[in-house]
């Protein structure tokens, strides 16, 4: 291995999937999370369960048995300068939390390259897209000031295509992967930082996990792409499936959101694709609708945003609103997207009103 990297990952739930792949490849990872969760992970490690083609049941990766070392810290314990790469693996509203907000300012000041695996592209990443007014999109972010101080060239985006969740009856150090697709990352501006991503891509691809004497090729790779727009392929999926899980009074599984009216889903998907093309994406950067629709057949739960709204969340990631604002800058509009934004707005207002009545 050319170099061993030390990677800081903000978010111990979804972030533990990327951490596990880094650990299997011989790199070290530190998860940033609540103190109680950090204590548990330092004591017992993490468990990530995936399904491997040709094998029945789940394959469990125990971080304590990997070549790389795993650590876990509370936000106030982190020294950003000690890391080669920072991965942002929490949902956008969480970066405004006390302690995390201060850590973000410290990361920006330390000028450590950052790779986001959020559904919401960080504002500094959007600033890298020619012709897009990133400041004009601030209304989609809970606290735009969190992103001040980050250099656009030091921020890249990695499409969080794998679907994973914490089983409700398990400890918070367990993650189960429902759809083991790849992370697709765009390049940084610096050749040095791109060389790091290329090595991580290669090392993760080469890593194997031995079960019963058999060396298994575990799914979910990190794939480096030259195009800024490859991670934006997720936008069509989010607007077609994830956010259309949100109904007026209830929520539905992604499968039903997509397949309940397949032609309407295709229209939404292709409209968002056309928006990405207007920004500069090529057809090769996008995922065909039929491929997404096929994958959505296996997505039998509502999206995380829909589940959060149904549970009373007062803030969720507003990728729906972001896409509406981006489209407005390009002179584009969709009745379906407008209706989705209105439904999410209504849920948030209702949840905030209910929370206010309790206080």
C-alpha cells in the first residue's frame, strides 16, 4: 500500500459503512458522534452487515478484525489537522448542532480536504459548478453560515447511493446495508488530493474479507470520477423516490412512490436529469430511469426524510427545495417538484406547531 491515510468521518451511522470499507483496505478511520455512542464504538467496534452475491444470509464485518484501526470521538475531542481527509456523513441539519458547528469551523480553518456523502451538496461544492449562484441557494440550508470559510476546491461530493439503516432492535454500532451500490466521488481541484482518492478507490477495490476460509469481494466500492456532475445523478432518484414518499397525511415506501405511477415517476426523473444537463452534466454522468426503477423495487421502506417527518422532525434535508431553487436559476419549473416542496413545508410547519404546543 502506497500510503496509509487517516480519515475523519462525521456521523457514525451511515458513516460506519464508508469507515468499514476504509478499514478493510488498511486505512484508519475516526467516527465523530455523541459521547455515549463513541464510548460504545471504542469498546465494541462497529458491525456492518451486507449481502454478498452467491451467499445466503448476511456477511458481518466486525471493525475489530480489520487491518485498519477504528476510533470514535465526540466533536469537541477532534483535532482536524491530524487527518488527511474529512468525510461528511451526517444529514445537513445536524451540522448546525452545538459542538458540530464549531468543529466544522475548525475543519474549514485547517484546510483539510472534505468529501461529502450527504444527499445535500455542501454550498462550497455547488460553488464549483460554473454559472450557478451558490449563495442564492442558501434558503435550502438550515444554517448557511456553517459552510462559510470552506474553500470550494477543497470540497468534493460523493453520491451516497448505497442504502443502509440501523436495525431498530440493535445497538447504535450496527448498520445493515439494504442496497449495496457504489459511492461515486467527483474529483478535487488538487492533483495531490485526487491521487489520495485514486488510491482509496484502488485499495477498497482490492480489499477482501475472509469467511470460512473464503476470501470474499464485499460490495460497495468508492469510485473516482472526473466529472463534477456524476454525484448529481442522485438528484433524480431523490426527487422521484425519496421525497415522493411524503404524502399529505402519511408516508409510503420508496417502491410505491416510484411504481405507484411509473409514467409520472419517469417524468419527474427525466425533468431533474434535464436540469442536471443544463448545469453541464453529460448523459454518461446520469443513471437511466429504468435502472433506477428496477433498483427501487427492492426499497420497501419510506426514505429517511419521510420517516423523520412522520416521527415529528422539525428539520430535514431540503434537497427538494434546493432543486427547486437551482431550477429557478435556470428558468425551469416542475409542478410535481413544487407539489413535493409544498408537502414537505406543510409537514415541517405541522411538526413545529405540535412541538411548540408541548413546550
